C-alpha cells in the first residue's frame, strides 16, 4: 500500500540500538518477507535458544549478531550486559528467525514471546498470521495459557470481521499447522491492545 501511494520501492531491514543501527538490509530481488542479508563486516547465526548449538538453514532459533558496530555494554548494568553479549562478541538479540539458502534472514518472533509446549516452542506470530488469513478475522493476538500437563498452550484473542465461532477458527488453524501448535482456546474481543506505533502488546493480553 505504501509503495502504491508513494510511487517508490519500499525495502525492509533489521537492526537494534545495541547494534548501533542496521545489521541486515534487503537487496533488489530479496523476498518481501525477509529482512535481507547482512551488511559488510557483520556476521550472524541462528542458534538453538535452549542448547546454544548453531542451527541449519530453515531452522528457527535465536538470531545472534557480531560486528564492529556492536555496543560494548549497557551503562552500569553488568548483569544485563553479560546476558546479551557473550565472551566471543556475539550479541544475543532475543529475536527468533531463520536463514535461507541465499543467506537471507527472516524474523519470526521475540524469544520471550515463545509459547513453551512440552518440548516444543510455538511462535505466536505464526498462529496470528494463520488466523488473519481467515476472511472473518479482522485482528488476532496469541499468547501462552498455563496448562498443567503441557506447561503452556496457545490461546487466541480475535477481533471478528464476519460471522465465525471459536470451534471453526480452531479447526481452521489446526488444518494449517503442526498438531502441537493448534489453538486450545479462542476469545472474541472488540479490539486488541496496541502501542502508539501499532505494535501488539501481548503482555496486556496475558494480563
């Protein structure tokens, strides 16, 4: 919509304050869903957030970045610095993503937002995207719901665009994701809590 209105190509990048700007930027033919490839002198990897092992192409894990523009640490916060920067100079971004065969990076979700179902990790953003593909769904937010047997299970808050019930939406999602990712509960609401920038505030949904 922005490209159409402005008559200009819009590209996506990735970065954070701790990197002092961007670490990745899209090139001419990179797919819209990616944040592109690493900038010169920037290294990146995808790591298993539980074990620390580097993952293969297409596998989802935490994005780590290393390069000359990284911060040296948080001012007067040694514990926070140690939790973010390791001894080898890798910045643990807290973002979940993956790389493809062309070394392009794709961001999936925030590590702290992941739903821990038994031994599996479920990204709320993935389930939200599936829900938003349903014609009767105007908006959706997914958060973890405590479960005695499984630890956490996915629960969705949905703003309806048309006539639909909870069981229909649960079946719709279940047909499109792995069994352990299926929704266990759907709650209909008038609106979702969002920041002034339009970012979904999942912590408020959890509360």
